C-alpha cells in the first residue's frame, strides 16, 4: 500500500467506535434500583439513549423496576388477595402490594418507551423522525409521476 500512513488524530471515529462514559447511578437511588441502572446503563449509553439530561428520567425508570420487583416478591409470599367479612358476606379483596405492582408496571411501560426498552420503542427511536408530509408529493411534481 502506497501513501502516507493515517494520522490517528485526523481520523473521525464511526458512531459505533466512540467509547462513551457510562454514568454512575445517582446516590439517591435505592440499592435495587442501582442494580437495574448498572444492568442497563452501558447498553443505553452505547446507543446514545442515556445522555446526562435524561439521567433523572432513567433513575425514575430504575426505581419503578425496583418497586415492581419488590411488590412481586411480596405477592409471591403473601398472595394477591385476602378475605374479609363484610355485611355482604366473606369477600376477597386485592392486597395493597397488588396495587403497587400495577402502578410500577404502568410507570415502567411509560418510561421504558423513552429509552427504547421494548422492540417497538427501539425501532421507533431508530426511525429518525416523522419526515416531511409533502416530501413525496413535491418529488413527484418535480420529477413527474411514476
């Protein structure tokens, strides 16, 4: 191969080659939420979905996962329902942890969409935007119809 060897200071790395610093979990997070952060943060940072301005939102997602895991483990031990006697007889009622689990799942679904943590949301984040509504029409007018 002929020519001058490349100067590495002039080479612009491709997007996949850039090594980004994975942020540490914030101190205010619970221990279980910090484990979720450590599990997911490196992948999200590599995909450029975890920028510094999004760290609090991602911390909220990690706390939701932590709440979900805690509520699910309590439900596995205590069960989903309890019986109580009312004026209408014995009834089954949902435990408080069932409500905590449901709220945590709703928060997880909402916040996971922001970071592309489901297959649908991941493809939506890769799409790059809506595009121009009249772009196809303008191209046809300029170039003629096909």
